[in-house]
């Protein structure tokens, strides 16, 4: 990876120098405005990977791959299911070009976000979001909305980016709820916490917790243990046959919570649900369980692999272990999904809350965990 900083009197000049030296495949890492007295200039830090970048030193660019190839050396062209691409064009090339264009656009736009055009209170809020590692696209939306209306508070703008529909709301009336997400995000603990909370609120509710790991993980042991202790039903359904059996007896339960293991290989959530025979289940909602300390590129990949029509919300866990919370806004923008629950703390009781907007903003702006004020009062 070759990394270099380019300077120019403005963003366009600096970007032109990036393209002249590194080519169109350069990745924009950072853009900043440098002030010196009454003058200012633009600095762009860019990088290029010689193994995939433009033909610098004999390498091939994203847009110059061999005809019919998909860039992985096997010569298999990716499909264009929508039929929107010109004949002979590879979707991977178009996706690569679009990422470059979007990066260049953001590099051009960010220096033009003149904070002096906002009110002092709006400027403070926006600078705080930047410190929380909120990404450029969210920052741009917030800036433009605030600029258009100087009297507009920032919270309504943020609510349009990351709406909250708590798990106790009428939006979640489905019987089946699938908890999906990368390994290590706390899906099993989150499911147990939610099951215990529902059982506490509705003692007569018939709740079933389901392990869907085909006996490969320890999650099923945890689920079985707490099911035995708390009067919950327990089932294992790691394949289509076992899931079909569960569906046939679903009338026995008021709520069924399914613990799905992390995806392996190149599998997607849509494929995993299809393997379990849940694609056509209308009485089901899937929830993406995440912790707030993945890298930006990991969140992009997670959003891609877990995207499917059944995915209905985000659940954030391990909030007490995070240093910044901008990821909550960034992932809401990437997935266009509401937040349904917030999980925190080491214990299993009283450590999960149905998401509310005020909880999210206290978390982002004050680093106040949900429920902490109530605990201090008690």
C-alpha cells in the first residue's frame, strides 16, 4: 500500500494531483483544510494498492480487468440479475468505479462544509459528532439539513438517520425473532436477556429459545441452562427438517427467539435463512446484533452480507465496552434499519432496554448508558 499526502490551493487542485500521480484507483483516506493566517489550502491523503490499483508499475486497474473475469483469477463473470449493465460489462468493475466516485465526491464536498454557516450550538453538535467518528455522509446530511434551517435542532435530523422502534413497540408483533450477527457480538447473551425481560413482564407468556448452531457452539448450552432455570422452552433447530418441526409446533408458544450462529465463508444471511426454510415465514423478523467497535470497512461488509428483506432492525450490545458511539449512526445509514434494543453491562438481568431516541442521544452525546440514571436514583 502506497500512501501519500497531496496539497493544493483547493480540493479540486489537490484531487487533480492525486489522480495525476496515483491514478483513478487511488483511495481517499483523509481530506482536511489547512489554515495559515488569512489563507487556506487543502490536503488530501490518498493510497493505492499496487496489486489491485490502476496500471502503475504494470498492474491492472479495476476498470481494466480481463474481459469476462471477476478479479479473483477464476475467469468467472459476475451476473447482472437486473440486466442494467451494458453488454460485456462486469458488475464488480462498476461497483469499484462507484466507490471511487463516491470517495472523490466526499473529498470535494467535505472542505466546503463551512461551519461558520451554522449557529454556535449547531457547530458544537456537529464537531462532537465528528469526534465520535460519525462518517462523512452522515455529517454531510446533518450539515445540509441544519444549514437549510438555522432554527432546526440537531436531534430531529439525527432521528431521521437512526430512528428507534423499541422491542416492546407494536412494530414487533411477530412470533419468530431471529438474532443474527458476527461471532462474538453477544447474540446469545442478548437473546437470553430479552427472553428474561419478556418473561418478567409477562409471567404467563409461553417463550421458546432456539439454538440453531447444529451442536457446533456453546450457545446452545447457555440457552438450555437459562431455559431450565427460568421456565422457558428450549429447542434445537439447526437445519430445515428441525426448523419445520418447530414451525409445526409454533402454536404452543407466544414468542420464539432463534439464536443464529455467525456466518461462515461467503454465506449471506439470506442464504442461511433459506437453508433453514425461513425465507417464506411471514411471522418472522430478523435482527442484526452488533457491538460498536468494528472498523468502518468491517461494518460495510457486515451490512452487505446480512442485507435481506427479513432483516428488520439493529440491536447494539457491549455498549459499556465502547469508547465512541458514532458507529450507531453510521450503521443505521448503511442498513437503513431502525434500532430496536440496546444491551449493556455484564449481567443478564436489567441489562437490555427497548431502544428509545433519548437513550440513543444520551449515549452518543453524553456516553450515558441506558438505565444508568434509574440505577443512580435507586
